[in-house]
C-alpha cells in the first residue's frame, strides 16, 4: 500500500489580517449606534470620518471620529469624538461639538495621552488651530491656540471642508 498525502491549499495573504465583511458591517453598526448615543440625532443621513490611533500607548488603538452631518453642526463646526473599543462596543472617552479638520495627533503628550489639535472657528469667528490636552481623567475643554508652524505630529484626518461666503462647509 502506498501512502497518500493530501495537501490543502489556502490563499496566502501578505500584510495585515482582514476582517470578514460581516465583521466590518458589525463594527460599522456598533460605531453608528455609539455616535448616535453620544451626540443624539438619528442614523439616517449620518456621515462620519474615522481613524484609529493608540493615544495612550497601551497597545490598543482608540477611534477618533469627525461627524460632518448637516443636522449635527453648522458653520461653527461638527462633532469630534474619541472612543475606546471594548467587548460590548464603543465607549465614548471625549467629545466636542464644534470642531473642524484637519485632526492632528501631536507628538507631545500629557498624563500619558497624546495631545490633539484641530481647527475651531466659523460662525463669525476666525479659523484657528487649537490644542486639547489630557488632564489625567479625560481630554479637557481648555483649548489653547497654536500656530500651524508649531504643529508636530500625525495628520490623522485631513481637511474635510471648504470655505464659502457663508463660512466653512463640509465637503
């Protein structure tokens, strides 16, 4: 008797593991629910831009989300949220309701958390870059203006708006 060997061939992928489509749909659904729960409104017409970044160096990436949905903002800006992922979904860590992109994760940090920078303005106020720092418990609401030439870090979410005679408008 001659032994027979069966070789099972499986596709080889290079790079990172990709989640199955159903998993991506579940993640999107969990995030949409978390956004609506955090800032109100409804899922109908909800638009958002999301990026992951490990803000506190614990090896788990937080999720930064800008929500340029017309019903949730105006010429003064749109919601910016930071979420962590746990086994039940997304947990809000911080939010601000009048932010403009770009969103920059700065090289500097406070209490082990990277500082964040974005633009504020519109609604009659001049556009300017601001920095928000962690206070040991959360990102604070004390914004400090910063010159664009001093911004050092990773541009996480690019500029997602255009200036008009009415003020800034999302693209």
